[in-house]
């Protein structure tokens, strides 16, 4: 009798108590993290190695195709990719096909260029706009961007995000179309990576990879398996793994700076929260089956 | 503790808490924040549609002396067609809105058909076919066979024209097992995703605002 | 006429869109580039009118009818107008200010500042509520009520453990097993579903071009 | 007999195939509730879906020979705001305690709130959507779930509309063709070691 009451009461508990538990489970490990390091999965390593060993004259293109709602998962990827490209001295072109992605790209560029230029002593160490990197910005519709970049990027983006005419930028002498792009990484929370495959890759054969929210990551495995994507970063965990690889690369290159890695930082909380959710499911099921058996 | 003195960080923090207040109860503060969001998002979009599309692709070119007159007329014709979107709000001529929609929709559909067949159907089918090269290692060979069987089983689960009997019965049953494992993978990943979003907000509240995270 | 003209346009632009892929002839290539860079771009830019217009219309209607919570509609409209004015007249690049100053003393109200400190927190927090809805659903609704649901939850558990660094302390093969689930059975089922989805999209695109599917005509008038 | 049936036709507009499919199924469900005299509740979140749903239900009640049982409050418009809609339907579920909940159509994040409350009130829940991200939640929180294309198929068979049925048939043939190609090419590649991948 006593036991049944507890089980029934457990099932009827107000949701706000569960909300409170989740809040604490996530908050405490953020303030007092335990030391755990993510180990890179094969698909993350594949993308890292590809960019790491890319010929120097090939540029990295990053398409910031997500919106502020999924910033927590995806922004760390943009930051890590930018750091990687600058650390290996590849040219970078940044764009977005989502108008709401513009501000996020701008934030990431401002952050990473500041990091590198604060630690630079010579011209070779610093990153300069229009020479080492370019922020093409955004235009519409998606087809104009994805198909047009195969012909001439300056026609798609006649002016960059800041309002400069792109033909006047020295870097654009080296990045004319997809032929000069070693790999284009689309960071997205929707089906946009599939559009990149359909339009940019089918017609122009550009190499692609994607960083994607965990929600849709499982749906993108068929494209990794088919080789249409060279590796993939899945969710905050994928971001954390990439952060680790980039950090190792930077240390190897003598860049022993203290930088915030928001993905890695989150892993303690993530672990605790997964355990909590699993516990919720298990307790909920025990209560459910126990009371159902009684009712029968 | 190292609380931020930036007024904008405080504004961001207050807005964050306003949305979180929904967890306790639907309330005026939440409604305020929600309506504010819709307004700002649209204002932001207007900014960039104006500065980064209409101005460089239309106004600058029509205004430039170097643009040939034929091109100018051509651009103005397109802009007039685009402006037909306004007729959506004028009941008598609102059908005219279908013209710009037809131009964009038709081209997008036409452009997608050959490319999607190539990228999504042919490339995916190719990746499923087993060749002798798949067996370079016994493991990769075995996984390729499982994928092939799984794909066929899943397709047969969504095969509606005939009853599930004969060979279709065990196949579609295997299909549902594959589908459930696939959905389980999505489920686990979705849990991870949702938690990440909340961690992101706490990183802001505890880190950027209160300065509790080092 | 109100239906025939749009249907003819859809047919023609549809055929052009497909042909441009197959015919590498320079004249077609050039026409296609003009189609994308001029026609599609300028027309799509105007399409924002539809979105913004519907939102303004919707809220004005609410205010006029004094519908539930109507005073909040003023917030949306005022926020929209102010943000648009700041963005359009204040300029995008801070080093190249527009006609409207975006700074009073030390306080900046540049479009990027508003984006980073108002739009981002609002959007990100609204979405993060899902973590809470999911946790309470995990407790109160996600049941292993039959074989399918049990299988699903089992796969989910393995993945959730494998996805965090903790997994390898439980068993050193666990993360690899989670990765295998994703790369093999998951890939198989998602690819099977993908074929169906893609055939559906293909059928719909074809039906739109041929004028069989006319739902989009509902965009205005009768 | 006493407890109601709740039918939520999703939160999207008529532009979504899932919504149209859902309204076809609603017609059949309404016929049954009219026959058995079960109260029916249909909250909607789109003005046009509301109008169409009302017509569909009215027709079904007439077809079932119970036009008298149809009244204006069966189908009603709640709000177009996602979470406000979820909160309102939540309220209906806890107050009315329907015996059956149908959640069929297009759903987003609110799917969780709806399915959770329904499960807590002990209703039999039947879900159906082509929103793949929401499907895993429906499968674990509901008793029966129509997965993706099953929704279209169910709607086509219920409505018996030749255009819908034809589309299902055509896509089935295409799927069969893909299967045959994959199997045949694999066999040729394994048995004869021919470069089949180059043929595609």
C-alpha cells in the first residue's frame, strides 16, 4: 500500500520539480567541472586531417548556415574551424545563406581574428582582412549562391559584408570559384547541407563537409557513408572534439595561448545531464509498469 | 564572482530570464519577450535585404551612369515583377502575387529535379551497392552487407501497394527493427542537442553575466 | 487568366531550370546566370514584403479587434520599426556609419549590438526551453510500451552513453559501438527513408511544374 | 461513450501535405464519433485549417446520418502561437480527460508537451507525422504512430482519392526499381566483378 502510493505520487509529480532537477544538474558541473576529455570520433578526425593537410593554395570556405537559436551547439564549430585555418595559414572565405546567420559569423570572425592578432609579432603571424580572409556575407536566394559560386564568386557577392567591392580585395585574386576552394564546410541546423550537395557538389564537384546539430546528425550519416561529405561534426560533442584537435595542432605550432573552448567546457554538464535524463526515463518506466501491473 | 558591468550584458541576461520565466508559468514578461523577438528579427532581416540585396543588385546598378540603358530597363522590369508581392495586401488584384511566386517556385523546382536525382538517389544507391572492393577487410564487407539488407528492409516497410505477406512480411518486420534503431539514434542525439542549448544559456548567465565560470 | 498565367510561368521557368543543368551551351549558361543573379535575386528580395507584411497585418488586426493580449502587438510593431530604422539608416559596418548615429557617448545601439544582445539571447533561450520539456517528457511519457519503443529506447541509451566521455569508463568499446550504430544500422534505415522522401519531393516538384499540384496558387485571391 | 475524442490536426497550414493527410483521416474519425455519439474536440491553430476542418467534420456527421449531433463548438480556433496553443490543448487534456488523443499532422517542438500531457492523463494516443525529428518522441510517448509516408498512405486509402492512390503506386514502383538495381548490381559486381558503379 505504502509502496504503491509512492509510485503513484512519483508519476503525478509536478513538472516544475523536474525542471529544477535539470537546472541543478546542468549548472553545478559548469561551475565545478570534472575533468573529462572527449576523444575524437572517426568522422571528426577525417575532417580535421583533410583541412590539416590541404594544399596551401586551396582555401577553406565556411558557410554559417544556422540561426541564433542553435548558437550553443554550432558556434564553437565555426570558432574552431577558423582557428584551424588561421593556424595552418590557409585562406578563408566566410559566407551564409541564412540572413540570421550573418551576425553569428561576424561574432566568430571578430573573436578569432582578435585572438590571433593579439598574439602576433610579425605580418606572417597576423591575419589581415582582404588578404588572409574575407567575409562575403549573405545574399538570396540559395540557388544564386550555390550555383553562382561555381562560376564567379565576385558576381554572387559584388560587395562583402562590410560594404567593400569584392573585386578590389587582393584575396579574391586567389579565390575565383569552387576550383580554388579545398573544402566548403556548411554549419547548419536544417536541410541546407543537402542543398549544398545537390547544387554545389553535383554540378561543380566541390568537396563538402558539414557541422550539424545533433538533432539532425543521425540523418546525415548516409552522406558521410557515401563520401558526399568528408567527415562531419555532430552537435556540441563534435565541436568539443574538433576543439581538442585544433588545440593540439596549435600547441604543436607553438601557439600556446589560453583560449576558451565552449564545447569542451560543456562536456561535464552534458555528461551529468545525460545520466539525469536516463534516470528520469528509468524511474518513470518503473513507476509506470509497477502501477500498471497493480491495476491489472 | 565577477559580475559584468556592461549594460548590454544585463539587457541580454534580463531577456534570457524573461523567457525562462515561462517554465514556472505563462506570464506577461514571457509574452513581452516573445513579441519583442518577432519584431527585432524582422527588423534585422529588412536591414540586410535592403543593404545587401536591393541596393547593390538593383539601386546601385540602375543609378550608375555606366550601366547600359537596356540593362536598366531590364532591371526595372524585374523590380516591378518583384513589387507585385505588395498586391498580396490589395484584395482586388491579389492574384498578381502568383506571378513572382511562379517565377521563383518554377525555377527552384526545375533546378532541383535533375540534381536531386543525381545527388540523392543515384549517389545513395551507388553507395549501397556491394562490390568486391567492399570486402577489402572482412568487417567493412560485413557492414556493407548489413547496410544493403537494412536499406531494402526499410524500403519494403514503406511499400504500400501490396499486402505484407510472402517475402515482404519478414522483410518489413526487419525494416521496422532498423527504423527503430535509427530513430533511437536520433532520439539519443536529440537529447544531447536540447541539453546543449540549455548549457549554452547557462554559459552565458554564469559566465558572461555573473562571471562564475573561469 | 488568374490561374493560367501563373501556371504557364511555372512551366516555362521549371523547364528552363532543368535544361540549364543539362545544356552546357554558353548562351544557356549566360541566360542561367542572369536568371539567378538578376531575376531570382531581385524578386526574392521583394518577397520579404510577404513575411513582414503578414506579421504587421496580423498584429494590426489584433489591435483593431482588441483580441486576447492585443497590447503586446504594439511591442512587435514598435520593435520591428525601430530595429529596421537603426539597421537601414545606421549602417552595417561600424567604421562606415550611416546617416543615423548608432552611439550616444559610450552606449552603442548598432544593429550588430542589438543582434548579439537582444536577438541572440531571445532566440537561444526560447529554444533552450526544449531541454526542460524533454526532461519532463522523459520522466512522464517515454515508455517502453512495446517492442518497437523498447528497441528505440535501448539504442538511445547506448548512444547517450557513448556520446559523452563517460561512456568509455563503463566499457572501453562502448563509444565505438555507439558509433557503429550510427554508421551501420542507422545509416541503412535513414537511407531507406531518404529514398522515399526524395521520391516524394521529386513527385511534388514535377507536379508543380506540370500544374497538377496547385496548392501554391492559394497564395492570393481566388 | 462518455469520454471525448481529441483530434489535433497539427500546427501547420494547408500548404503542408501532412495537414491535408490529417484532415482526410479526421473525416473518417468524425464519422465514427458521430456513429457512436462520442463527443469530438478539434482545436486548430491556423485560420484556414480551422475552416476546412469544420467543413470536413460537418460533412462526416451528415454522412453518418447524425447532422443533428454536429455543433459549432466541435472545431474551434485557439491561437497561432506555438506554445500558447500547446498550453491551451494541455488544459483541454487535463480538464476533459479524453479517452483517445489523435495527434496527426505537422508538429514541431510542441509535440513533446502534447504527447506528455496526454500520456499522463492515461489516454490512448495515436500519432502520425512526417516531421522526422518528432517521430522518436511520438513512438515512445504514444500507443500507435504513423511513421512518415505511412501517414500519406493511410490518408490515401481512407479517402480513396484516385490522385493520392496513384501517387502512392507510382512511388512504390520507383522504390521497387531502386531495390532491384541495388540488388542486381551488387550480384553482378560480386559474381562477375564488373565495374557496375561506373554504369550509374
